[in-house]
C-alpha cells in the first residue's frame, strides 16, 4: 500500500502546483493542507471509510489519532503525514535556517506512535525543497530506516519530483511512504515488539 499512497501524494502535489510552489518558495510546511487533499484523493480513487484525524483504535482504547485513516481491500490503514523542510540553498527559495534533524526525528516518532493503532501503519512525508537532482535526502531516508530498524531504499520508498516554484525556477520534492512492520510496533510500555 505504501506505493499507492506515495503515488496519490505525487498526484496531489502535481495537480496543485500553485499552492505547493508558495510552500516551496517559503519553506512553509503544508501538512494540514496535504492531509485533506490526500484524503479527498484517496476517496476519489476507491478508498472507503476515509477519515481525517481518526482515532488509532476503533475501540477507543487510545487517545492517539492518525492524520488519515481509510480502508482498502478490507484492511484499515492509518497514515501519519509530515512535510519536513530543508535548509539547503537554492535559487528562488527563501533562505531560512530550518533544522532538518528535528524534522526527521518527528517522522521516526510518528512511526512509533502508530504502534498503538488497529490499522496497518504508514508514515508518509515530503522532504522539500530539494535542489533539482540533489541526492542529499537519501541520508535522511537511511537515518529513518536505521532508527526504525528497517531497510529503506530510494528505489522502493521514494520518488523525487520536480515542481515549478516560479516562472524561472524549479525545486524538487521527495515523496516517501514507509510501511512500519508489525515487528516495529511498540507494546503498551513503548518497547519494540519482538
């Protein structure tokens, strides 16, 4: 399912280039907007029981919520979204210092948070802005995999997409989606399950 969610995210970003270009130019996180746009796109493409900010447990035993929850082929999926911004310099993008290290830590924390849910956990994120063709983001993906104890590869978990940011400039975004295996889910004490 992680490939499907990644494709849906790419479709949403490409079809809404005007608001996305503003976010890219300003390094402004757009997770809130993306949550609703992705939920609508999932529903349009056959997902059922689509909810934004759904409880992770259908029994209500946990107060935690996922950004998006939906059913696909009978299975429930819980998705946490992040839009980690970078501090890499590039033409057409405001120069602001944003610590990407904290952003990456939040992705790992969200992956672990999904452990308390009933559904299949997916962590989806858009690393932005990235200079066209730049590959430094691969270090971020490696770190996420290492901290979660899973193998992640750019070929199977990420797509680098070029988007316009003005009439003269473009920037890349890296769209990633990771399925967190059951072995990585925490038990009720927060310890990783065996």
